[in-house]
């Protein structure tokens, strides 16, 4: 056999070796992360549950998911061990930010507009006319029951004149 015929097989075996090596490295780092868990650290399970570690055993982890809720998980079901800042940001919504004196963006736009009159007076002062958005209600047009078409025959003829005429499939734009 020549080297040219063996080359694809060698490349394939090399690629398989590299893929299994990277997968093995990921498994080792995940196992190390799970072994370094300590009581009090925040975790996320593979199902997306955020909780605090209460007790770590050889193959299981007891977590506190809320007041009076303790759950027992297998160590393999822990997806990530989170830092304290990240856990507090996700679970409690607490942003640990060094720039605490920066401007705070409000949740709604009501604080951005400055008005001297209360909201009730502003609502009463607004126009009570409905806004016409150009959409016509179909119930306003009289309909001929026998043809399900508008009763106004001139309007119906105008609609048919506006439609493009169909040809027998022959088109000049090819």
C-alpha cells in the first residue's frame, strides 16, 4: 500500500484522537469544579435551578433552594459553581458595582418627563377623540348576501379594473 491511500485513514484517526482528548479535558475540569464545591457557595444545576450548597457528600450535594426547601442532588447534576457576585446578581438581583455614584437609569420613562400637574389632570386634559389609524371596519360596508360582495356595484367594478389581467402563462419578460 502506498502512503497516499493510508493518508486519509491517518488523518481520520488523528482527528478522532484530538476530539476525545478535548472531551476528556472538559470532563476533568467539570469533575474538579464539582470536587471544589464548599458549603455556602452558589450553584446552578443542569436543569437551571439556582441554589446554595448546604452539605457536600461523596456522590451527592444537599442544597438550600429557598426558605425551608432542601434538595438532594447527585454531584453530576451540578452544572456550574458560581462566584458570590454572580450568584447574588442572578438570584437576588444585587449588582456589586464599584461605580455606585454613577447615574441610575430608571425602569420606566415616567420619571424622565417633568410635569407640574398630576397624572389624573393630564389624563383629563387629553383629547377624548379616538385616533383614526386609517383602518376601515368591514362591518360599515353594506354587503350583498347573494354574492358576498359589496352592494355598491361601481366599487366592485373599480376593484376588478385595478387587478392585473392574467395571461395564459406566456410572459414577455424572460
